């Protein structure tokens, strides 16, 4: 329980600082936009590169990753199906789908893995899955959904290579797969820049809360409720069913996959929504509400399976 509360406390403090910055206007009217662009175009690609360049790609073949992947596909598919029926649009549906299955495996998942699961590396499978596959696919869809019908097929196929988030992820995987050790003179400044990513995202999120209306109101109410239900309840339930019923995981391994699946939607999804100018309110509300709801869920999971 201590790990759950510690992880949430860290995030809450930084978001609160962002809220105060927005309230007092210290960063000016463009503060949130500047932080968002900094995170998306510079800091986050650097963080993804340094994280993946030194990662152990053998976790790709673990049963835990299969549970994570299948549970993610299940809840994302459910949101997409509803989005198609309701006509929510490609970009908006993509953001909502991400909020339904893209967990906060970094700035919240790592401390919870340390304090609840006892090993920070246990969050690696979900982290790699999201960075290597989900992120490049999602940002490519968001890129293509912005229009540009005159673009050639070749240009569309190269979309991931023109997106900084996808490019940082793919470059990191390439380095890890090759076994090449990046010199410290190159890696150290990239690491320093990447360390700005999480604070920038959280501060921008906090600024975005300043002056905003209460969540679960307006036209985004139903998509937000659906995303939160799938994220906070649907994904951990599917993960538990798959892990215990299909893959036969028990004890610490079962606790690991269910806890990571019960993590709330990641804050960087708000960065994606802001960058592409689609589903910003949906992302903000879904992240906020899922973060609040996930506290009792995570405590309950730790108490029952721990």
C-alpha cells in the first residue's frame, strides 16, 4: 500500500505545482503549449531512446508480456468498437482507446513496482510493449488522421520515421538489438534531456487543469466514462482472467501482471492529444478520473493477491 500512495503522491505534487504555475501565469499564456512541445518533440523521444537502448529485449517473449498485450488489445478494441458505432472520429477514438489501455508504467508504474512488487524491472514488459509497439502505431494513426489526402502511399508508409516519439522508440530498439554501446559522451546529454520529459508532461497537465471545468461533464462525458471503466476495471479483470486461467500464473507473477494492468492512464497521452489537437478534454478527464479511481483498485488488488 505504501508504494501505491507514494507513487500517487509524487505525481500529485508535480501536477499541483503545474496548477499553481498556470494559476499565477508565471509561464505566460503559452506555457502549457511550450511544455507540451518540449516533451513531445525533444524530451520524450530522448527518454524513450535511452530507456529502450539499454533494455533487455528478451522480455518480449515472456508470458507476462502476452497477458499485457492481450488485455490491452481487448480494452482498446472495445473502445474502438464503441467509437466506430458512435461516430466519434478516428483521432478522438484513438485518444480514447489509448486512455482505455495505455498504462502509466513510467513515472507511476516504477515506484509502485518498487514498493509493491519489490522489483522495478517487473514493469519492463509493459513498458517495452507500449514504447515499441503501441506508441508508434498510435502516433502514426494520429498523424494520418490529420488529413493530407494528397500524400503519396510512400509518404504515408514513412510516417513513423517523421514522428519524434516513434523515431525515438525505434532508434532505441535498434541500438538494443544491435548490442552497440552508446558512448557516455553521447548518451549523457541525451539522458539529461530525457529527464525533462516526465516533469514537463506533469507540469503541462497541471497547467491544463487551471481554469478547466469539472470532469465528467459536457460532450466528452460518455467517452470518458467508457475509457475509465475499461482502464480501471476492464483491463485488470481481463489480465487476471488471462494470467490465472490461460497462462496459469500464480502468486507474485499473478500480482505483477494485475497490478501493472490496474495502473491509470498515462499522463503523456495528454501530450499526444494536445500536440495533435484532438480529444484534449477526453484525455485530460480520463487521465484524472482513472488516476483517482485506480487508487482503491490498486490497494484492493495488492490486499487480495499480495
